[in-house]
C-alpha cells in the first residue's frame, strides 16, 4: 500500500498543478485576448505541461535553498520543457498551441525570455510557498481516499486524452 499511496499522491499533485496551470493560462490568455480563451491540449481543465514541470521541479530542485539559483534552474528547465513540448506537438499534430513570436527575445516563437522569467518565479513560489502547504494537506488524506480519487481522475484523464487524440488525428 505504501508505493500505491506514493504514486497516487504524486498523481494527485500532477493533476492539481495541471489544473492550476490551466487556470493561470486561461486567465492570462483571456485577459490578453479580451475574450474567453480555453487553453490546453486536452478538453478538460488541465495543462499537463504545468503538472509535469511542477513535479520535475520538486524532484530536481527541492534541495536548492537559494532563491536566485532556484529561479535560474527552474527557468532553464521550463524553457527546455516548453520548447520540446511545442516541437513535439507541432510535429505530431501539425498544430501550434502557443506562439511567442511577438515577444522580444524568443526562440522560434516556442519560448521567450518573458515566459522564462514568469516560470522561473513560479518555480520559486511552488517550491518555497505553495508545495509545502499542498504536501501538508495531502498527508492528512487517508491512503484509501487518495487511491480512489487518483483512480477516478486517471479514468477521466484517459477518457479525455482518448477523445482529444481521436479528434486531433481525424481532422
């Protein structure tokens, strides 16, 4: 039960940070465009790139104490993830999900200096302020409850991913 509990906890964190990412992305883009802009790769309200970046940050950078070093390492990691994800999605589906060409100091429109700075700050906030609280809350949840919640969310995610993939491939 110990390993299953850890996996379900990490999965729930991934879902949580993916949803936070979707909310952040949707708010920023909606304000920027002056109208509702549902963001993300999937139909559901989550952006997996945020959840993945958050978990990788927790694994790789959790021991970094100095905020400036954490900022630089986090910004660099997110630039690599964002660029790679953009490239893969474009190659697989022939579609561009984001374009930073209008921003100064961008690389092929896939990443920008502004984005790196924003995500660097977000990594610092995640590790120093947000995740310790999330971790404290999730330790209060019973293992069985976490397993059930993770199982239900995994089924919903699998369904969403299947529908999304089907629609992208049959365009």
